[in-house]
């Protein structure tokens, strides 16, 4: 298995994300070519994919940004193909994201997951993430 950063658009990447994202969210929208290009071409977002036997079996997006108090990073949309779970794919993706965040000067890496995702919560703790006491708020589109 290889973890690679996607730096060029291909239909194979878009098709893989179309297959992976429903395993993460019950209402994902299919990315257009333009939307995927926007993610790939931004210097703030880094799309990482796990590749094995010429197919993509997992992905995550690392977002690195500067705010007045420093450089921060977030891991978003980590998903592993159901048939590949339990084989270290998620761990490899997160480890690569942490390495990239460090190299890009991030002072912290944040992520969120639902408490019911026991395997994910266990993985994050093993990788040194700590639960933060905070209120998470979200405002959807009007």
C-alpha cells in the first residue's frame, strides 16, 4: 500500500471518491471535476489517497492554514474502503498527514469523529491525539 498526495485530476480519483464518500456520510454529493480541481490545486488542501493494487482504498484531506495565533492543520473526511478496514490504512493515512502538517509548519493537528466510531477513536488516541473539552458548533447553509 502506498499513500500518495493527489496533485493531478483523473477520473479514477473522482470515481474513487464517489465510491468512498458514501461510506463516510449518508448524503454526499458527487464532486464535479471543477470542485476536485479546486481541492487539488489549493495550497491549503492536500488530498491523500491510499493506493493498493492499482485502486484507491482510502482517502483523507489535510487542511493547513495560518491564523493570528499560528499555523494549524485539520484532518477531514478520512474514509477507508469497507473491505480494507482493519489493515492499517487509516493509520497510514493519518501518519502521512501528520508528517505533512509538521513539514508545513503546523503547530497542531485537529480532527473530529463521532463518539460511536470506536475504531477511529482508538486509533486517534494511539497516534497521540487527545480529546479536547470544547463545544463544537456548526451552522449549515441557510
